[in-house]
């Protein structure tokens, strides 16, 4: 049974597409002084991360967002220092903070492109509405693509965000920062997740009372197919699962021209979405799917694709382990983590969690992911036990009550205790 892998890729412009062209050249990592090294690092991180997810979930449906995972880590890197910072950057595929900033700028360019497309469609709809009787103009479908960040400080735990950290993540990554009490933090974070994903991820945690802080990223996408599927063509068809068991699935169908690639091991199709994105499905070997996508050409295709309704949760056993396997170890050790650029108390990363969901139908696609990094109180340096001098007034003694703000001490009272 060939496995079906669905991936949606931001295709904002030709520059971003160069990432795809580099896919078969990523094994050696970034090349010094190569202007395309950032594109290579991005492709390498995405592919390594997806390989990790697939290895652990070979027989399960899953959906995951490498973009959300990486964006959440950006919030951690901004507050890290020394080896903690360098290790996290390396595990994310970056050699410098500048590369990380450039990557995030590219992410936001894709969001801006999408929002520009939405604005143009709204303008067209407004112009066309004048040709319809009042209230009878077609409704404009809802489209959205957003990447949002927030950080949350538990005021009942030790440590507060440093003003410089808040300024940096606000200025560079559009994050919001809030301080909430222990009895509010869980509901506050979950409410933010619910709103940020239009209800697709209604909550990320059942209990955040033990955390010192939470760093949260949300990605939400709702877009329509450039050429929508016909509901009348959708039929239930046999789907042979990973174990060879035949089940019935709702299968969307179309006969149209698509970007398509095929060789002895692989079939790949690109189903375009509005707003500068596309949905890529791969049958068979997907090890070079980015390069295969670049090689795809427009071809007449008889397409069957099942409707998707999948949600997944990934915890620290996957996400933290991935980072540790790629050299980031200090951040997760209470004794070695250095987040001194984030807070005024030693914190470390105790957990990372991602929830993701995707739904498709004949009209389009809706997907969301939330990634949360949990910061916990680290190992504060134990103060050395002072060497106390002994003064035990358990024998006769005299006392003096004197002034301290005069040139010479004035004895106001004096006395002794002898029995």
C-alpha cells in the first residue's frame, strides 16, 4: 500500500520557491557565504522534523506544523543566552539570530501576500455588489491566514519577564505579553488559542498552574481551492489503509489540469489554494518531494483525494527529544538552562506541546496549530550559609540607646541586665 502524504506549502513568490529547489542539496547543511544557505537550512529543518514525526507515527493519520513549532522556538531563543541560545539556534537550522529573523520575516511576507489577496477579493466583491439588488449580492467566502504569538507570565511563580525581552518579541515578532495569576493562566491561554484558531484548537492545556510562563504560537489557515471540487462528484470509495484493510472514505473527484510529477517510485500532485498557497499530495516515495514539486508540470489528471478531518497532539517526548537529538540540551536542564535574557529568575523549558487540526471539503481547507513552550522555575543558586558570630545575651550585659544621625552619638538611655 502506497502511503498518502498531504502537505501544504507556502508558495509566496519565486524567491520562496527557491527553498524547494534546494531540497536535494540539504544533506550537507548551510554552505558558508552561500546566499541561499538560509533557504537550505529551512528545507533541511522541515524535512528532518517531518522525518522524525513520520518515524514515530508510521501507522497513524497525523497533521503537524513545522512552522508553528519553529515560530514558538523563536520566542524561546529571544530570551536565551550563551550555550542555551546557540544550541537552540542550531537545532532550528540557523547559524545566527539574523538568519532566524530573516526566516520569520519571510513567514510574515507570506501572511501579507495572503491578506493582500483577500483585500483585492473584497474590493472586487464590493464593486460587483452594485449590480445586484440590495441584500442579494453573493457572500464573500471567509479566508484567513495568520501567525500569532503570545507570552504569559504566572504571577504566583518566581520570575517576571524582563522589559527588554517583552520589547524585543513585541517589536520583531508581534507578540503580546500578559501577566496573570495562577488561577487565571490556564483559562487565559486556552481562550487565546481558541480565538486565534477560530475555535479549531479550543484549548492547549488542562492545567498550567505549575508553569512559570508559557510561550505560545498559533497558526491558522482557511482558504478555498482555486478550482473547487463539485459536491456531486464526491463519492464513497475504497481506501486501502496502511495495513491493507479496505475502508470506505468520502473521495473528492475532479478531472482537470494540475501540476503533476511521476516517476517509478513517486506520484505528486499540487492542488492550488487561493492566497499564494498550494496543497501537495504524494503517493509513494516522498523523500524528494520538494524537488519533485519543482519538476512538476501541468498535466491532465483524473484526481481522487479523500476529505480530511485529522487532529494530532505532540508532546515533549517528540518535540523536546527532537531538539535534544539535534544538539539542544541545556535549555531543558534546570541546572544549565540560561534564559537570563527572558526573566529575572532562572527558568528552563519543562515541556513543549503542539496541537494541530486540518479539515478539507469541496470548497477548500481549514487548518490550525498551536505550539506552547512551558517555562518552569529552574535551579536558583543556593546562598552560601553565612559564618555566624555568636552573641548570646544569656549572661549579665549592659545596653545603650543612642542617636545615629548626630555628629557624635548621644546616649539617650543606658542600662544593664545582671539578674
